[in-house]
C-alpha cells in the first residue's frame, strides 16, 4: 500500500512518526514540502527515514526549464485564452507573449507536470498532509481527487 | 544600405556578452561604423570596467556614445513591492486551482495530455492570463514607449541583443520592429541549444558561434540566408594570451604567486538553490582531499553571471589556506591558461578547456538541461559524483590518467567553436556591415 507523508517541518515529522507507530504502518514514505516555490523540496531530508524527491523521479525544480522545453505546448494553451482577453496588438505580439509563456510555465505548469509524474508513477493510495489555503495545497488536493487518493491529516 | 550606427542592448547580460559586444565594437570602428550601448537598468560602469579588462582604448567611448536606460528602476521596484504585498496579503495564487468537488465524477488523468490534465485539475488558465496582463502590461507599454523614444533618438541601423528573457529587452525589440530597425541576435553563452527550438523568432539575423549552434538556430525556422556562421569572439580574446603576463596580472590582483599546481574549479551560477547545493558540495569534496595542501592552489571561480546576483554566501566553506575564490568577472580563459587541471559540472567551460588544452574532470549531474553531445568526443573525463573523492586522491598521488584525444579535440573545437583564428569578431563586424548581402552559413 503506497502511503505517503508530506511534511513541512520537524513538528509534522514527529506527528507523522506517531501516526506510523500507532497504526503500525510499514513501508510508508516521508517527503518534505514547502509552501513557497519550488514546493517539492528536500528541506527535511536530513531527518531519519525522510526520502528525497529525486528518488521519486522529481528533480530539483528550481533548475527546471519546463517552460522552455514545452514552449509551443504552453503557448498553445495560454494564447487561446490571451486572444480573447488581450485586445491590443502590442500585447498579442510574440515579444509580450514570451513573458506570459515563461510565467505560466515557470510559476505554475512545471509543478503540475512534476506532481503528475509523481502521482502517475507511484499511485499513492493515501497521502497524509495538512493543506493550507494556497496554490500548492489546492493543487495537491486536486491531484489526490483526480487520482482517487485518500487524504489523511497530520494530527495527533 | 550603408551601415552607420549599431545599438547594443545590455540588460543583466553576463560579462561574456559584454566582452563580445566590445570586441565586435572595436572591429566595427575599423569599418567606420559607430557602436552605442544601451545599458538598461544597470550602471554604465559595467561596460567601462569590461573595456578596461580587455585593454580596449577607453578614449573612444565618448564618441561611440553610451546611454543608460535606468528610468524603469523606480517603477520596477514599486511594481515588485505591490506584487509581493498582494501576494502576501491575498495569496492570490490560490485562485489558480479550484479543487474538484467530490460529487463530480473524476475523469482519469492517466492518458490525458497536458491541456486535458489542466481541465481535470480545474486549473484556471484564464486567471493566470488575465493576472499576468494586469501586472505586466502597464510596465510593458511603458517600456515600449521609452524604447521607441530611444530608437527614434539614436536611429540605429541595427539593434543587437543577447538575451530575450527580460521584458525590457523584448520591449526594445518590439519598438525596433515598429520603427523598421533590423534586429541581430548575438546569443548568450554557447548560443541556443536544442531547448530553444520552439521559442519565437525575435531577430531578423542570427550570429552563429559554431556549426552546432547553426543547427539549433535552424530549428527556429530561420532561413539559411539569415544565419551567419562567424565563430565566437571570446576565442579572439584568448588568442594572444601570454601565460607570463597573466601570472603577473594575477599576482597583482590576488597576491598569489603561481608556483604550485593549479586546480581550477568552475562553479555553476548561484542563481538557484540546486546549483548552490552542488557548488557547496563540490568545494567540500575538494577541500577534503586538497585542503591546506602546500603543493596545490585551488582557484574557485564564481560563475560569470554571479556578479549580477552578488551571491557568494554559499562559499564560506572555501576556508582552506590554499583556496582562493576568484571573482565572477575575472576572465575564465585567463584562468585556464595558468591552470593544470579543471574540475567542474557539465557546462560550456569544457569547450574552453579543450581549446586551451587543460585536462578536465567533469562531474555527472542531471540539471534537466539538454546539453550538446560534448561527452561523445572523449576530450574530458566524466565521473559520477560518488567517485570524486577517489579521483581527487588519484590526482594527488599522480595515479590518474586524463584523456588526451588530440584528433577528437580538433573535431570537438571545430564543432563547438568553428575557428580559432583571432578573426571571429571581425567576421561579425563584416556581417553587420553587409547583412543585406547575406553570407550563407
């Protein structure tokens, strides 16, 4: 059973260990996250039994050039929307749109792509994590719903 | 058309680009073509300093003209402040995803393409498109207006740029287009790699530094007649280097007598956490073997773009008596000329090392970038990071054999540097003089 714990700090790490101990759950995986970009970080990887995202096919996203490699694809998505909204020629020019593609790809899409790789390949059945009212938490919850993953909270 | 005036755009360009511009400007002067530097948001001193490093005659700068374009700075700061404030107060990013409600039947994301995946996740692309417009367009139109004024004032025949990532540069290019000024791209670094194949064509003409670079520019659907294979001006800079002269200069600047074995360590840019991490690790690993060793001097070279970020906090661990941190703006080629070996992660500095005949250890590291086929020529030793300590110990004990593939080295240099003949900058200047005629790649 693929059970993952997404922890932000040592406090959540302790709670995660308590849950694991209480429920006698073996084979669980702990990974660290952050509420600021690049979100999928290894900030708690120094703690015992906390894995690195690299072991789950996610490279350091601060180095990702997703927007550049997928330029056409991103352009295709945002340009369609921009055409409806950007009324003047100056905003529709490729000189301006390049900035939009970069922004969409680097601020949002690369994290969607990374989480999709993770969910598709590792099929988590339960993810324990405490969501906050921010982009990253909503994204993780959306992925969990899309992949039919159950949600557990990190509470004692 | 007779070319009289060329405008070079500088915006967070690293010193390599500025050096290239200046070397070309010197050649343009010989052809009676004026060069002007539009230094956007930076101090004009950067260009003056670089000219001094190249021993270029500063006397001609006043007549060449150098303009600064710093008007956007206060606006930029204000905009950035408002952006951060809104981000912190309202966490507006959270609206980008609307979590799927439980009663909606979930569609399988397994075979979805990226567009479909966004729909499945209820990701709101409208939100980011409109938000980007709200936040960026006022600044953009302001830049365009200012750039247009500058273009009309300077009346350049060509505008040359190196990096299309900054909106100030792109707005300038847009203004140039609208004013019928033709645009020349002198790409940054090695030139476009495969990853750039899909970005839009923003220039009329492309200077290609190598046959490898030509192949990648063609992927942008640029016609052959608009690509000019010239070689890389940086190679002109090192053509006449004398080791003795560099040693004297180095002694003066860093107070280091060069009578030991020199190991050059070329770091990745300190612009991303991931790079800072591998740089720190590399210094630590080298320190464990060579730290305080009186027979070796370790030259830790900051990446040439680090002068922009000024980021060097991560190199506190370069604490050994025989470790010297070399400023980002110091010429990398000069360091190669006085080094016995180089240790680095995979980057374009392996080509410079091959050109200068410096034995190189490359540590394998996947940074998700698509690098050229450098490795297939066998001109450097590539090792896994787990083998670094063992390799360094072998070097220290003179047990390590470096690759010396001379024939492959020639092919390697031709593919990635075209020619090494002290004429690359001259060829670029001639291209600028005769773009209308066209020189086929």
